[in-house]
C-alpha cells in the first residue's frame, strides 16, 4: 500500500504576506475614492513592504514554491493595476502631466504579460533583478512625485520599468517553458536554458 506524502500547506508566512496585497487592494480603492490621500499612501507603504518581505521570508524559511511565485506575480498585477486607478482618482493633474512615463510603465507590463500569456497560456513569475529594481524605484518615486517633489525620479523609474518589461519579454521568447525566479536574461544564456531548435 502506497502512502502519499501530505501536501505542503499553502498557509505559509510568505503566502500570507503576498495575500495581504489582495486584501489591501479594495481598501486602497476605497481610500482613493474617498479622497484620503494620506491613508492611501500609508497603506501603500505597507503593501510595498509586504512585497519586499514575502520573497525574503520564503527564502529564509525554505518555503519557496511555484504556487508562491505565481501568487506573487498575480498580486503584482492586482497591486499595480490598483495603483494606476487610485493615482488617477487622487492626482489626475499629475497623472496627465506624466502620462508618457505612466504609459511607459503600462507598456512594459502589458507587453511582458501579453507575450507570456500568448506563448505559455499563463502568467509568468520570473522575478528578475530588473523588475525588483523597477518596483523599488517606481514605489519610491511615487512618494516623491505625489508629495510635490521633482518628477525626474519617477521618469527615470518609468524607463527602468519599461526596460524590465522588455527583458521579461525577451526571456519569454527564449525559454521553451515557463520558469520561476529567473534572475536575468544573462542568467538564462549563462546556464544554457535556451529555446530548443
């Protein structure tokens, strides 16, 4: 008689940190709709913190999983879509002024997500260094921009976001199947994980 090993629990600390972003999204929308900019930015800081900590917690506790990686990517999509809508509600003049740079971020996300879904039929969870850098830069620059600071940090961050999205698109084109936690296109070339001829 074969005994199947128990399935690992999905209620892990890293997944709970990621799940917080799904719970926070409607609250962010509510705060923005009610013109509570300070409450929105305070909760957004916690959202960004949870995004930073979930991957670290997964590595520290040895709970890295394909499910967790996919959950994190889905949370990223929900988070950044929510941010876009909320910022339009709260700061429409600023968003219009920076529309080219906002568009660059959106294009980077849509192209990489669209390419992955067209090729693999699913969202990917590469978590590249460039995407992590872009997320940190965009998150930080939003606070500078919306608290009446200069616009150039956000503009630089948007270019980084666009390039990060384009790198993910190239990774999708090169790989023969989706993979999690791909550091960069260089990592794929170095390790020979190319699309077979």
